[in-house]
C-alpha cells in the first residue's frame, strides 16, 4: 500500500476512533514508525471502565455470541470508577491502514506535546493535610523503586544517562535477560517488570506513570454492588465441600444503592457499625448485629430467648462488617 507523506500522526501521539471509526479496539499511543517495513508500533492505553460488563471479543459478532451464552467469549465485570492496571504489550499495526483511517476521519489524532511531570515538591506543597502529604511521600517511594527497575531495563550500555526507546528495547535480543536481572534486583517477578515497562510506555514514558494507582482504584465512599458473585477469596470450607456456597452476598441484585433501602443488608451493617465505641469492640458489634438480623430466636425451656447465629455462609463475614 502506498503511504502518503507526511503522516497524519507522529511518535507519541494518541490515536482514538471517531464515532464513525471501528478499527482500534481502544485508544493507543504511537511508540515508533518504520517507513521501510510500513508498520507502526502502538500500545493500548489503560482506560477507566465505562460499562457494567464488557465482552472479550474481537468483533461485534463475537460480542453478540457472548450475549447468547457462547463459551468462546468471556464476560468480565467492570466498574465505572475503576481504572485498569494491566497494560498489554506493544503491537505492530499497518502504517498504511492507520494513515488511511486518519485521513478519512475514522481515527482522531491527539497531538500530545512533550509531557512533563509535576515536580514532587509542588504536589507536597499543595497537600491539604499531613495524611495526604504522607501518602504522597509513600507513593513517590514506590514510584522511584519501579522507575529504578525500568531504568535497569532501558539504559543504554554505552550511554547510561539515556534510556532506550520502545523500538530499540524490543529489538534488543538482551531484553529478556535485562528484565530478569531487574526482577532479581527489585525482588519482583518478571511479569511485574513487564507490566511496569508497558505502563511506562503507554502513559508517555514519564516517571509519574509508575505511581501507584490507589487513588484511581475507586472513588472514596462509592458503594459497590454485589450481584451473584462473592467478593474476595472463596473460603477454604467451600473448596472442601463443607459449605454449599462461597459466602454471603449483600443485597443480591439490588445494585450499588441498596444501602438507601430500608431493611437492606448494607443498612443493617451500618446500624451495627454505629455500635462501635470505646466500650463496644468491632467483634462485639458484629456479634450483636448478627444476633439481631442473622440468627434464629427460639424460646428455651426456661422461657428465655435462645439466640443461635446462622451458619457462616448465611451471614456476613466479620471483615464485611468493618467496611
């Protein structure tokens, strides 16, 4: 395919489908352009989830099959306030196809300037509390540790003050060995080093791209809906066949606003949480709450009420009462 020069995009730009385009599965960043091989190296950008469920498929037809119950497509749950942490590896794309899609206005080009990180001191000065300042300092330490590992992988052997580009690093046959050495030096798995490296490239090869994403893992105070899935690790008793379900589900099928409904499970836990004070521990508040809402009340021979807690899989676990 003949390629018209100049190209409508450059290295570092972000490409995204327009409303009429369908070529790109998600926005990508251009890492390199090779006119000789007529390919562009791109990497997908982690996105904030915007749907309740998303089907892994390669085409709308595949998604339709997934909706009809096909085993070929897998459903994964997503949250509107959660950003993906995994970043896929770079991949080549036909240069001519990308250029044609851009010229026909099916792909929009975000011309990104040279991105610069905000200095750490400015962020610390803008912190509104000592707690926030401490959190930032912790995040900076984690970022610096990750950046050191990335630098071990990307540093030029003859120019230690420069980092290799994505194209140079991927063409280097020593890349796997470098990643293994960086993993051993940092005490992390090689898959973790690959993940940091891909995130570093996807977010503009900036140091702050490696900051932990705790602030972007969910809006503070945003309720989380539980439907048919049990949140958290399945208990050992379930794997051993000693209980029929993986655990108790709060307000199944009621959505994230179940706590607003009178008598909902989340509201019951909220009332139990209010019992906690200097005289009532979390454990005692949990037992009192379960004794009221998740137990059987029988009249004993002496006329007193005998309270028996329901089995573990029929009542909230204690950690759920602390949320």
